[in-house]
C-alpha cells in the first residue's frame, strides 16, 4: 500500500515535469511576432531623394501643377544635415548618419573618423532575420546605398564596396554598376540584366542590373523613365510574398546630379519619377498598414532659389554646383509616422527607424 502511494506520487511528479517541459518548449518556439502580447514591428520603406530640398520639390510641384504624393503626408519634419566636420555634407556622410546614427567625415561609408566600422540598420535587421533590399538609379555601389551594407574609408572604392556587398546578406539589390561586380573574382550572386528579366528571378538573393555596362541608370529624359517605380513595385511584390519583416531602401539618385549640373529639367524629371515611386509605395502602404514609409533627402544640391521673370513665371536660380547646408524635409506615412515630426539631426532618422523596427 505504501509502495503504491510512492509510485503514484512519482508518476504525478513526472507528469508535472513533462507538462512543464512541454510548456517551456512551446513558449520558446513561439515566434515573438505571433505572440499576441507583442506588437509586430512595421515593415520599413526608407526613400531618399538625393539632393532633394524644398526648392526642388516646389519646382516640381509648380511644373506639374499638382501637389504630388507629398500632399498626402500628415507628418513632416526637417533634418539638419551637416557632417561631423563640415557644414555641408556629402552623400556618404549623409547616408552614414541615416544608416548608423553616427555623424562622420565626408567620403566615409559607414566608418567613423578612426575608420572603425559602424553597424548599419540593414546589418541589424538581418541579424533579426529581416529581409533587406535596395533599389537605386545609381550604381549599387554608389555612396548612398553603400552606407547600408558596406564599410569603407572612401566612397570611391567601388570594387571594395562591391566586395562588401558580396559579404553582406542583402537579399535584393536593383540598380546599375555591373562592371564593378564583374571585376570581382568571386562574384557568384545570381543576377538578371534588364528590367524585363527581373521577373524570372526567384532566388532568396539576387541582383538586378539596369544593363551590362553602365554605372548608372539612364536619366529619365534619356530612356530611364519608369525604371525606379517599376523596380520598386516588383521588389514590393516579392517582399510581400515572403511574409517576413523587411526593410527596403529606395534612392532617387539623380535628383542630385541634375542639381550638380544646374539643370532644372533634369531635376524635375528625376523628381517626378521619384514621385511615381512614392505613389507605388503609398499604394502598397494602403494594402499593408503595418508599414512605415519615410521619404527624405541627404542634403540639398545646387542652392536652388525659385524667383520669377517679367511674366511672373517661376524661374529657377542655382547658386552653386555643389551641395548646400539648408535643412531638408522629412515626410512620414503609415505606422509610427508621427514620430518624425519636428526639427532634428539626420542621425535621429536612424534612432527613430531602429526604434520603430524594434532593433
Ligand atoms: Zn547626396
């Protein structure tokens, strides 16, 4: 009788241990994102109009006689763009601030003033098993996109930056610059050349090049129209199929180049193509409300002023062929957009994005 009691007690203990073990295993295996008590972080679409100041936007709005996608925005801010040692930033220090939260010297690609590597939003997201992607109209190795995946002392080290891309785990990259990758002996990422061939790509990691030999997408006025919005739509379709959190970086790279050329038609046409891309992104946001969209610029280019002529019509006046130090606007849409109102440093973009992403 006593023996039987002992056996019963042992069985009961064993049951309790087994149940506790099963509960523990179940709790540990449960993905955090699916836990009803935790809120799923939003997908992030970060859009940079390189060199896109308020005058550039105003000029495009006046030209189009339409307030463009910017008019749909309810949460706006301004960022101060200077680099660590220069009132006027370049694209490398500007994108380093966005991607890492650190001000650095002009020319640097996500490295600090001592050359140490600064962890980037993409790298942090990849560690959390997020998907990452970028779509640009420059070379994939150009300063702005490079700051999200590479670490170099100079933005002009295109081959080293391309090598860094191979070592990154960025899933999808669309833009130009195939010659840089062709120069690498170990270039083994699946790729497609020409937009019409991007549809055939179904690997977890691939690159899409505008063509075989360019280091930039043709400007809108010279045949490149629609490449950015179409590529963005394709990547968004692909990312949504995967049912995983993602960060997508998009750059309208050549708004800046029009500014350097003091060519208002170049600026307007690139900005309107970028605007179409924002429309594509906002259409995605409408169907996927758990998405944060932030549109901004790394700096203004051209010191553009909008004056009038004798017929009272707008006339653009550029005051420099370089960048200027004026603050640039931030437009935020979707989940957590209200966090982006105010006046703050460009490094705050990193802080606000990483907080939204739960990194
Ligand atoms: Zn720039």
